[in-house]
C-alpha cells in the first residue's frame, strides 16, 4: 500500500531524512516512534506530499507521490490524514466539517455527504454533537471528529501524526479507542506516536527513528522484546520505566 524507498530530505543545508526505506502492507498497522526531532512527522508527511522530498521515491497504492504528473488532491482524498491539532474549520458546524470535503473533492451531493458524515460521527460516539461548533467540544472530541472526517472520504489508508500529543491525559484514551477499533477492522495505518501501549496493542511493526534515520524496522514483539540498537534500548528504557 505504501512503499518508501531511499527517501532523503533537506531543509536548506540541514538533512532531516537520510536514505529512509520501509513499506506498509494492506491492512497493516505500523507505528513510527523515536525522540523529538528524529524526523517522524516529516516522514509521514512525505507520504501524501505535504512535505516534498529531494531524493528517493514514495508509491501509494501504485501511484508515485512525487511524480509531477500525479494529481495530488486526488491522491490525498484517498489517504486520510489526522494531525496533532485537529485542523477543523472553526466557523463550520461539526456536520459541515464532515461534509465539506466530500462535496468539494469527491463531488458527493450534500445530503449524501451529511448522511455519511453523521454515520461516522455516530461511530466515534459523537452524534449528539452534530450541530455544535468545534470550539464547543473538548480536544478529545475534536480529534474524534477529525478522524470521522478523514474516514468520510473513504480512504485506502490512514496517516496519524501524533494524534494524542496535544490532548489532556484524560482525553487520550477516547481517541486511542477509536484508532484501536479501526486497526482491528483492518484499516491500513501509519501512526506517529509516543503511546507505546497503543503500539503494543495493535501495531504489526514498529519503526524507530533517530536523527533522520530509520534505526529499526521490526515486528512489535522484536522491538519491545529485544531491540537491536543501543539507541532504541535507551529510548525504551526511558519511556517504559514509568
């Protein structure tokens, strides 16, 4: 579903990704973790060309992401993306937030888009809030709306960029529960997160990054049981000791 080959990226003279290669199979859940500044968020944003790359190739479901001929809006409509800070339209109601992309990008009729949006809002447990505005919801609720909005576009895969890092601790689980359910239903997912409990529960593989390199790309059991690199061992010992 996602094939990343020898990807390198620079911001000016600073190299943020160095020769990164990995893939995500259909139905697979891959967690990307590592210390701050390791290139995790940049890597996931290259998958739908929110970040351009200078070297390498990325192919999503047979489409070359960084080919100048690629229709990026069309590609992005099939690749759901959930950000750290929700990115909902504050001036639109929750229902309108869920419908606008379907109407503008997929060409759905308004009533059909609203029906689909409400069905997904119900799925994330928020149907009662359909007529509210984002500012009237908690952070956890807004993030669940953002997930429902991404799903309303019928994505072939979902990208999550630290979806819980801006949330209060009490709200984290309500978002992770939705993501666990998605994973169990077979959605192809690439998730940048520090939530190691989530990784242990649903990831098939864990990618560990440090200083722009993919240091480990291992099965969940291998990564948590016996990480090969000293850097990953250090990282795990720090975040799992509490």
